[in-house]
C-alpha cells in the first residue's frame, strides 16, 4: 500500500531561493497514544507584521507542513507595520493573552470552539514542529530579510488594490448645503455628467438644507432621478443636523438663505459665524478623513471659507473658495473686445476678496487662436494687453461690461456659480491644464506679501489631487497701497465675525477721504446739488487717476459703500432698506476702479 504521507518535493520561496528545511523522509503524523490512530489536527493561525523576517520564516515552515499533511491547516493574517502594534494589543486584550512580538501563532479548536490556544511566537512554533512532526528550519538571515521585504511589498499592493475595488463599489459621497439655492439646479446636471469626477466614478448626492425647504429638495431629487445618469448611484434629502456630512467625500457650500432680519453690516457679518461653526464641527465629526470642501456663491465667500477652516482645523488645507466666476466674467469681456471666444483667453488672475475688493490682473493674460496678421499653431499665444490699444476701454467700458455679465448671472439663476464650482472640482480631482494659471481662494501663508491668516484669491495650479500656489511667477508684484486696499476689509471681516472688532470701517484711500471732505464742505443748496451729483458720477474716474501711479495692467473692483457689502442672495434685510427677493444670482454692487496699461 502506498503511504499517503510521502513528502512532496520541497517548494521554492518567493525569492527563487531553495527551501531550507530539515525534515525526515516523511513528516510524522501525530497519533493517539492509547489507540495508535491518527488524530485530527487543529487549525493554526499565523499572524505577523508584513516586514517581519521571523514571520516570513514561520510562514514558509507552515506552508511546507500544510502541503505535506492533509489534516494540517494554516490561516495567515498579515498586518501593515503601522497598525501591527494596535492590532496585536486588541487581540491579546480580547483573548486575555500576553504577547508583544511578531509573529503570534495560536490554535483554533475546531471541534470545541472558544478563543483558541496561544502557542507563542516563532520559537514556540518551531519547537512544536520539531516535537510533533520532526521538521525544523535552517533558513538563513539574508533569505529571511529578502522574503520579509517581498511580503511587505505584496501586502501594500493588495491594500491598494483593495482600496481601488472598494472605491468602485462605494460611490463618492457628495453633499450640497443650502441645496434649495438656484445654483444647485444648475450644478447637479454637471456633477452627474461624468465630466467632474470621471466616467469611472459613481456618485451619491445628498441635498442638505433646513426643514422648510424639504419639499423643494424632494422635487429636485425626483427631477435628478429623471436624468437617468449612469454615474449617479443615488440622491437623497437630509434635513437632520445630526446626520449632516456623514462619510462625505465632497462638501459644496452654497450661499445660505435665512429669514433673520439684520440691522447693521456688523450683524450681517456675525450672522455667518453660527452656521460656519456648526458646519465645521459636523464636517470634523462625520465626514471622511480626506473630505474636500469647496465654498461658492456671491456673498462673503472668503469670510465663510476662513471660518470653516477655523472650526474644522484638521482639514483646513482641503477647504477652498471658488474664484473662477469672477475670472469667467473678465475673460468674457475681453473676448468681446478682441472678437474671439472666452475659452481662447487664459491666465487671467483674480487677486483678493472674491466677493468684494479684488483685482483682475491682465499682466499674464494670453489669447490663443487669435485671428490677425500674425498666425501660429494652436499652442501659439499673444499677450492680451499687447492687443488692446485702447486704455480708456480698460478703464471704462471693461468695467461696465463686467457689471452687465454680473446681471446676466442673476437672470440665469446661478449658472455661473454652478459652472465655476464644477470646474474647480474637476481640476482638483484630475489636475488643471498644464501650464495654465487658475485663481483660487486659499489660506494665506504670507505668499506675495499677503498677510497670514486670511483667505485670499491667488494664482494656483492643480496636480496629483491637490493645489499649489504659484509663488514662482514673475512680474506679479503688488504695491503696498494696493495690497492694503485688498486686505483691509478681509482682516476686518474676520475680526468683526470673531468679536475682536466692534465696528467695520471700509477701507478708504487718501483720494476717497479727500473726495468725502470736499463733499462735506459744499453747502447743501439747490444751486450746488447738480455739482454734487456730477461729483458722485465721476467718483470712479477720480479714484482711478489716483491709483494709476501705484499699479498698472490690473483691474480692481472695490466696494466703497459698506451697505453694499450686505449680501443680496439671502432674505436678511437691514432695517433701513426695503425688503428684497431672495436670489442666488444677486451680487453686491461694486465700484470698478481701472488701471492703465504699461
């Protein structure tokens, strides 16, 4: 009769080195001392750190025994070095064991159940093999280390593959706050088109708003289902604060709508704090560790972003403000002047407060595929400022055109806001076009002379799932006076919101103060009322002339009247003003100050 326990040929290791085991002609199967019959063996569990040489040595010995003994079973558990100690501590605490090294080996009592019996580490397992099976191992130290390194690399590859498969099975969780806002209606079709997150990623959208908007949200969710998008796994409605942002991968913060009546600009600023504090706390508590938060809208965009960073500090780098809306308005105005398409104009930089004092910087702006006497391949570009010879247009009509584009955004009910958010998300996940400058509101760390601690729109690029400020740009210096004009309101907004400043004082240049004093000196008679109106009408040009000596090739939009800073997209109504209808598209009326070309 053929002996079923004749040893098989020795297997080769993963390092293509010969197996170094010392064994008799055949492994001995343990038998009962009383009857002499073979006994069923327990299943062994071998657990260890992926880069542990002794785990590799024990694994090879266990593989040999399992292959040559039909009743020998081995189950392996490999842990990454970063989690091994925590995992081992939890295992020993659960089973009331005492073990501190890698590997750990125990026997599962299949016929009895229970917690199993601890065998020990590698030395105990080797003694067990010698005693029961007359098998030992003489693997060299060099071979142990080689196999341990291969084990670690294989374990990391399996983890990455598992995460990739899990990503395919689990959709991307996208939360939209204030989902009853008009911009949300335009945003959802773009998100579900596959252009933002890619055609290999399914998404689940959660519409989050207050209880009063629940009916609108259900109607919106129903219409979204009717789109029959292959990239939409589900869409749901959430009005319970406790459940907000649960496992969110992306949080889109739109302009909030409230019915609270405010009396002053300071109250309007402070009214943003409770909601941002709540959002920050819930995002820290419920959202995914790698959540990305993007703030869009028309009112206090920079302020809301910096408040979210304050109350969600662990993900501050992943909170940004959208500036592409202002950039799109400027590119469209330039395209009309040059009789080309807005997409042909690149590298327009937005500096400062996205929804307040900001510069539209044309010094790096380029135009591609421009029809003129000089023609080149698709990658050939020309500076925008070299093609616009009318400096008066830059100082006057350009500003008026931007205002008209803002009005168009109101009529289309948030289309520009939605497209800007979607484009920023697309760049964030897949990278911005190579060599192209993108404007983004980020937390300042002192770049370009911007004070630290405020959210400031500046030039960036997206790559490898993150953004990077383009601090290596040349010829983009901003004078101290212009920088002060842009940062003053941002600093004051933050101080007022946090209670460190009582009254908000809009920045006024020397020209503004002189003009104000001139007005105050005029007697308020019927004869000079016409002159006073004329002075008001030409306030833009006066301010522009005084600034031209400080900075050139830049367009600046400045909120002069503090009452204009009160957001128009919500139903908050200062007592001194008539109530206005809620609208996502209504923007703050801005005084445009323009600068001549070099």
